[in-house]
């Protein structure tokens, strides 16, 4: 039987960022991923990096391709019925943001992990985790070749997404809770072979609903339309998609660029927060602990924030035996999760139309949006939340 310092379940933003941060401090880990490398590297997800995430990539030697290939923007636009207001992120906060799709982020971390000689096991399913209440964790897993194997670890971190089975033992603890919220709307997302509609993102609201103009490259665009949570991909013909994008976004000389649609999906809007995020030697990070709706694209950035606390906590505990920081992981991570929930909810609520809420709520919602846009203080608040707050740092 072999042993590692930290076993990490999931090669997503939480798991791979954690493995990288640990490696830089000389702490060894094994990453288990049930999907293939190809699936991880190709799954379409959101794509905004907060300034802190960009800085972490640069400072840990992994930001070179991001700096070269990402769409780095100084601003976003918010559009009401085709009239756009610019939020000058750089002027208001001193920071940029990057449109860099999650799978590109993961590709960089996978490449670095392999270059560093770190263990990263694809097509490998974790079957059982025991011992987290004691002195050592035991992990039973089925390897790529179908053989069942066992490994022990000092700590285990579950970064295996919103349906993680490793949340259950934490929710058995007295006083633990998982708070959930469902939204009355969803997004229909498409990838399109088309030139950029404009370089910077447009968040648009219109009586027909919300739309988002984002980008993947000069020739591939990412567009989203508010839809019904029960909609199926088949409910949206090309004609309906383009009709709705033009109706919701076009104006002041701007027209949404059209092209061949090569990917279509419906994204559910959910919020969930698990508190605490730990039990004994078991820790949750990223979506395994919490889910945010996609507005504002905080999901990846929150996973990075989690492991910015967890990595130094683990390093300290493993190297010096001092587990103060590790024991405070939830207390340090959960407040940021709630702030991100608030921001994602607030932006979603201001921009999506919910006809069932009636005319009063419709007008009140637009007044809230206009009041925010009308003052520099309002735009700065929006901009600060959007580019994100600095990641926590700790002396080791
Ligand atoms: C995306 O490009 O996928 C994206 C951008 C901004 C968001 C959400 C998603 O708020």
C-alpha cells in the first residue's frame, strides 16, 4: 500500500489548482479524476477569470498562455433595451478581467502537473473513503485498468463537483447545513463560428429576457439567452435564437454577429452553500461545497479562493504540525462564498425578467439597475465585485 500527503478527488479548478499550490510548497499529492483527460479538457464551461485568479496564475508560473491568448478586457457593458452603459473596470478598480474558458485554464494546469511529474490519474474512480475522523485516510479506487487499489493519505480533499458524494459525511455533523436556492430562469448557451460582436462582454436586459454576449476567440463566440428552466435544446430553433439575440441586444449601431452554431446547452440556475466545508481530515473545495448561478462567472474563481486558504493550511499542518489554519478553513472560506452568492444573485435578479412577478417588480428591477449605473459609486461597487477581491494570503 502506498501513501501520499494529500489525496485530491477531481481534476477541476479546485483540485488542479490545489495540487499545483501544494507542489510549489514541496507537498506531494495524488489527483483522482473519473473522466478522461480529453473530457476534462473539452467540457464547455464559463470563462471569466477574476483579477486574483489571473494574478495567482502569473505568480505561480502558469499564466503565460493566458496572458497571450485570453481576451483581456478593461470593461463590460450593461445594456437596457439596446442602450449600453460601460462599466470601466480598469478605471474604477485598477484591474482587468480575462475571458479565458475554464477548459483552457484546466489544460494549463494539467500540462504543468505532468511537467512537474505530479500524480494525476484520469479514468480513475474513487470507490470509498474511510478514516477521516482518525489519524489517516484510506482511499479505495478503481484504476484505469479496472483493478481496485488502495492508498493512504494524511488528508483528503473532495473537489469533484456539485454532485460530490463526499459531502454526505459532513452533513451528518450536528449543526452542519446545506442551504439551497432555485431560480425561476435558466440560460440557453451556444457556441458560434462568427466574428466578435464586440471585444467586451455585454450583459443585456430586455422585456423578452436577459442575453449575454461573450467570446472565445476572434472567430468563436459564446452567447447566452435567458430561457425557461424546463426548456430543452430542441425548443430553440436557429431562427428563434437569432431573433431573440437581435431583439435583446442590438441597438446604437451594434448588431449581434451570426454564424454556424456548433454547441447548444441549457444551464440550470442554482445556489447552494455547505457549511462547514470540513470534517476531520476531509475537506470540500469548489462546487463540491457550493454552487453559484453562472451570472458573473464566479464558480471557478470561488474554487480558486477556497484552495488559496486550504493549500497553506495543509502545508502548515503537514510541515509543522500546526493545524490552526486548517481548522479555520470553513470560517475563512464560507464568508467569501456567501458574498459571491449575493453578487451572483443580485446581478441575476437585476438582469432577468420574470413576467409572473408583475409590472411593479419589473419597473422596480429596472430602477435598481438604472440607479446602480447612474452613479460612479454604483458602477464601482459592480466593478469591484465583478473583478473580485484579492485572494487571501497567509505566511507559511
Ligand atoms: C462565458 O463566457 O461563458 C461567461 C462570461 C460571463 C459570465 C458567464 C459566462 O457572466
